[in-house]
């Protein structure tokens, strides 16, 4: 059997975080597979950064060395406390007398990743005024994925006289990817006003409300027609209220040639 040899996993993947900035810890087991004691006389994270921390054993030094006897295991507890978005690489480095130490240093590569989830909307308030009577109306808004992971949303969503028909594309790519959110008002009788609120959530459960309001035009009211009599081709002036969206006129069952 060889003299002192330090054996450890290569590399160590701490994992991924997305919806929290809390730290996660991982225990790494290093084993002395040799026939003589290993002395750990130093321990650090390289390069030095705030993302990885050695929790235990703490303060390893020549004055506070760790001895690992043959066939024994030493637990190294490392914490990943993400301060940056993206993939983070570092290494645990140990000063040791192990035969497989390079220049007196054993290295254990570390990797971890912090993702983000979020989106913005071009508007969160939709107002549909003076909608034609019993006429469906559709509007769209733009959703931008501001996170580092793809987003998907349930659809269709029905709420009263409104439908969130869908998000296209169904999977919104990360890092600025965009999609169109389609919302439809199914229509209503004259004079109806109605509203609802849809909610969309990112992967971390953060909710963004979309408020939708629709007002259907009132029933047209005619107060006067001039002239009251005429022959074909006579121009007729109709006076009244709520005539803005009128699209045609019929006289005696005959459609007006222009309107």
C-alpha cells in the first residue's frame, strides 16, 4: 500500500439555486487511502470569493492541523452563498503532506450556479372603451423574460367576460426573450361595463396582476332624421346619441349606399 494518499471527489457540483439567496451546504468526504497519516496544514477557497466558504473544519493551519489516519475519512463542510447570477467555479485547496499533492497542495474543484426568474409586461392595465355592442375584442401585450431560465404560463384562463387566450411562444426563452400575451373580451350587450384581473407568476411564485376593463357603448338613440321623406339618393342626416360606432343605415329595409 502507498504512503499517505488523499482521495476526494472530482469535481464537486454544489447544485443550483433559483428562488432564494440563502446558502446551501455540502459535505465533501476526503479519505486517506494510504498507509501513513495525512496532515492537513491549511485550507482555503481559491480564488478567494464570497460565494464559497469552508464551514468546518475551521481555521486549518500549521498550528491547527488536521490528522487523517490511514483508511479514515475527514468531512469538509462547504457553503455556497450565491452573490452573483450565473455559473461559479472555484476550488478547495489543502496544504498537505499527501503523496498526490502537487507542490504540497491538494485541489478539489467546486462548481455551483444561481439562476434568476422574472419577467416584465408592456402594460399591466388594459382599458377597452366604447366597445361595439356584442362584439368580441382582442388585445395583446408583450412579455419579456428578464431571468436566466425559460418561462411557461398556463392558458387559456377564463375570467368573467374575458379570456387570456395564450402566450406565444408557449416557452419564453431566457435573457430577454419575448412573447405575446393575448387577452380577449368576449363581448357584451349595450351599456355593460366589466373588469377582471389575471395573474401571471414566475418560477419563484412572484405574481404580476393584469387588470382588464371593458365598457360597451350604450344603445344608440335617434332623436331626429332630416329630411323625413325623400327619394332614392337623398342625403339623410341622423341626429342622436351613441352613434359613434354605427357602421351602416337601413331605410325601409334598403341598405344605404353610403354611410
